């Protein structure tokens, strides 16, 4: 599959005339708990040649493709940096992926270093709570719930707790979140059951909800919401550092074209 993805990325570069700075896996495979029918969720950061950005007209800043079992989302560098300035949590997750398909390692390292200035715990917690709340509202009216949706709810709650306790981005690997549950043995046991089912069962399968897990979800959701509400609503954003990073990347592109 690695060779197939590499070929796919080369095709993407040629068709869209882009330079791939970073390509990684997201979703279940990046969490370390893929189901037998899990897609490959490929996430990409790319840039164009410097002249492409010198235009009065607005141009597309993302690429969305679904091909066979590959679900691709790609963001232009300028869009990426704009979202970083707003503490976009999806971007923080991409940067932590352990499954990297391509790009420039130095770019990833530099962007991770830059991103540390823009992480806002309040926004992160609300991102995860919003994700879990939407799924709870849709699926908790029944005794059963699609396994994948249950798993996303649990991960979102654990990620909220991580941010609350550590003031840092939640890790991508699901197993890295489990120490949170060391003081909750019944919940930890239930989560291990979910992990086993997730790896053995197709995502669409419905399972019966677990009382101990549901209670933990609701209690933790409330605690994280109260905590986030007390945090500052707006933090000062250093746009100069982001602009400098963008200009440096364009300068590197010019040098690469001239080499």
C-alpha cells in the first residue's frame, strides 16, 4: 500500500502542479486502531510556485479527493498558516501523525516549532466537545450506536481531558491517551473492549452502549466544559511570525527552482 500511496502522491503533484511539503495519515489508522474496512485518510500540506500567489483573483486553497479507499484532503500553505493562527486543532493533529507518507522533514519540524506559539487550550477543548456533543445528540437516543461513532466520542472526551490536564495538544495515538483512565478501571476495561472490537469489526457495526463508559463521558464532558469556559476567550496572535515563515518558504521555493 505504501508504494500505491507514493504513486498516488506523485500523480497528485503532477496534475495540480503543487509541491507536497507534508503528507500524513489521519483518522483510525493514525490513531493506531484501524478497522478491517478503514479507509486511508491522507492529509497534505502543499505549496505552489511563488508566482502563483501573486494574483488579484482568489484561487482554490484546498484539494478534496475520494479515490477507491483513499480519502484525501490537502491544504495550501497559505491556508494552513491562516488556520494555524486561529489554533485549528485539525492541523495540530496532522502534525502529530506517526504515519508520514511524504514531504520535507525539515518543514514538518519547523511548522511544529512554530505551532507551539498558537495552541489555545480553550479552542481545543471546545473543538473536541463540539465533536462529541454532535454525535451524542444524534446517536444516544438509542441503546445501540455505530462502533466508529462511539469510538470517536470516547477519543474526543479523552482528548479534552488531556488538554485540560496538560495544556498541550492531545496525542494522535489512542493508546497514549489511556493513562488518563488509570483511576477509572471499569472505564479502562470498557475502552479496551472497544479497541478490540474496533480492530476486529467493520466500522458500521452497531454495538450496545456501555453504562460505565456513558457515565464517564457525561461527567467528563461537563467538567471539561466548565474548565474551558473559565479560560481566556481570546489570546493575542503573533501574525508577524507566521508571515515571516510564509515568506521564508516562498524564498526556499525560488531557490529550489533556480537550482
